[in-house]
C-alpha cells in the first residue's frame, strides 16, 4: 500500500482568550491557532487529513530571553520543515515508514538549527496527526481499531532500539529485548494493551496561577458576564468537577498560601472523592526547594486530607536538570517523595526510560508531543504496575485539536485528562457558523448549544463523553471548511494585536 504526501495547506486563525491564562513564565492572552491539511495519496486514491494546534509561546522552549514573536516564528519554521520532510519522503510502504522518514529527517535538520527536540518534534506531530486521519479515512476504520490491529504497521522495536535502557523495563510477557523484535511483536503488544477505548474521560480542571478562586476575587472591571463560569467555585458548580490540576509558581510562601485557600474551597464545594495533580511548570532549578514546599505541606495538619488526594506532581524541575544524575541521586535519597512525572522533559523517545531510571513514575501524553510517541510510552509504562501515563493539555479547543486529543487519550486508556480550553476560550463562538452547527450535529455527546447560541464542551458530573470521537477516523466526524482562515504565507504576527 504505497503512500505519500500529495499536497499541503497551512492556515492560521487568531484566537483571543476570554481571560488570561498564566502558566510558568508567561501569561497567555492571544495566540495563533494553526490548521494543517495534508492530502495523502494511497494506492492511487487521495484522502485529506487534518490536524490543528495552538502555537503557545514559552511552552516548547521556556526561554525568558525571547519574545512571543520569536517563539511563534520558530514554531512556524519547524512546522514548515516537517511538511517539507514529509513530502520529500516520497512513496512509502506504510504509515510507519512515512512517519519515521519524516521524524529522522526533521531530527537531522533541527540539529543544524540548534532547535530543541520538544520544539522540532511539534512539527512532526502535526504531520503525524494529519496523515493518521487521512489513512484512517482511506480504511474507513476509527483510530482505536487501527491502533489495536496495528494497521499503521508501527514498528515499536525500531523505536525502542534507540532507547538503550528500555530493555530493563519490559515485563515477563514481553521480555524479549526490543532489539530482537519483529513487527509481529508490536502487533502482539498493541492487541494486548489497547482492547477497548474509554467512552468517558474525567475532565481535570486547570487552576492557573492567576485564576480567581471565588467570585469575590474578581474585580468588578474584570467580571466577564459572558455566560460561562469564571471563578473556580462557579466552575465546580457548573460542571460538577471532581478532578483538578493546580499550577505552582515556585515561590514556597505564595504556593503554600494558595494551596491553603484551594484546600478550603475544593473540600467545601467538590464531591468527597475529588482528586488533583500539582504542576510545577519547571519552576524549580533544584529539588531542595520543592522538597521544602512538600514537607511544609505535610506539616500542615489542616492540609492532611487535601494532600492525601494528590495523584502526582508534574515536572517540578526545569528540563535542564530534571533528568540529571544529581536529580537521580536526590530522588534516591528522598524515598517517600510524592509520585512525580515528566512533561516538558519528555522530548525524545529516550526521555521516558531515563526518567524512570531517575525515580519518576511516568510521563504525560499530549498530541503535540506525538501520537506514536504516546503509544510507545504507554506500552513501556504498562510493563509494571504503579506507573503513570497522564493526559495534559495546551488549552486545546475544537473543532480539530481537542477531539483528536480525546480520541487518542481514550484509546490509550487515560482515565482523566487536563482540560482547560473550554475555560479560557468562549466555547467555539469564535469560529464560522458552519463549523459551529456541524460540530453540534456530528458530536452532540461532546458539545452542547449554550443558551447564548454557541457550542460549548459538555461536562457533566465532571466527565466528558468520547463516544463520537472514538468512532471517527481521528476524533473528528466531519471535514471543516478551512477557507475562512488565513493562509500561513499571508499571516503576520502583528495581526494578533499584541504589544
């Protein structure tokens, strides 16, 4: 089944948040949202596939010395390069070969540009998503089935062979070293691990560093009155939230005070079975300040119940030190540390095995880090009990990115996923009417018509339905018209209207 990229169309849609989202070292108010459409020639026929994502400054690099203009320009450069490398791959025997040729060409190119892996692979991830959707359309099979049956012809052995330390993490069922794998060993693993996708996923609600906790915290001139809840208290009531993701600032005193306030609010208003995660956002350059924060929390008797509900801590250490020998030693000398996972440090296929060596319990999945990477990581983590594959977010919204992400998370069996796009954006009110009406028609389990006549994500008792997304080629059950959006060649940063 020879396949190749026949054509590419890249477009930008400027989006403004309904309220600022402060994460890490930046506060997001507006950003470009990129759509990619690729035509995939397969056995003499052509199918188009879509992907989409925000271009968020300061996530892929977290460099305080660059401006948003520079960060976005770099993202666009790696996206264009990935499309070029996919086109130059020519005729390939299967989807895995097309992806792998694109990935390796992008990696070699990025080395000459000094782009870090998390950034350059973002371009590959967008290509990957679009070709997966097009391929699944050709087969007329939804993503979970293609994954389970390995219709993509994934060669996980080829991936694991790049991970020198991966061998030690394979359990007895798959004890053969990956360097000796055949593709049928990948088939066996995918069948064993991905039998049935989830039909519901718990929405883990982000509590940003600047988010108001109660209505009383919102100054009169900042009240939105746009039909959606604004404070955390109102979000809990509106959506029946049970799971949360709390951002940390890295300032021990500030974080302690905020966690005290959050503990009081959440234990008062959320159901008794609530749970949460902490996101360190790479704010700690050494483990000792985070250890101090954690031990201070443990010493607070009033926080004992709240602290017991913490599922894990996400990436407290900066990526420059998170996987160092010093961090490995620090984890070994702190045996009762909370479960920790990497996120921004999960930059290459070798990152997760190294993280496990260092004492972390797992990693996150985001489509922006790669679907195939997420599959490989999920298989590695399922070898031993107690390891964690979480689902995290980049403020994803529909009509494409959110649905594709949900389909993958449901297929990988991730029970709760950080969701925040529905909080920082006013549903899909910014998109053309045709897209709004079609998403309501094709995904009525996931979207509902707001009383002010725009689609918004349907979250009930803290959960979202994935029924329609897992029945689609890759999340989306229709082809949105991209013509209203600006061709990438015509887009300028100044059109965002930022200072």
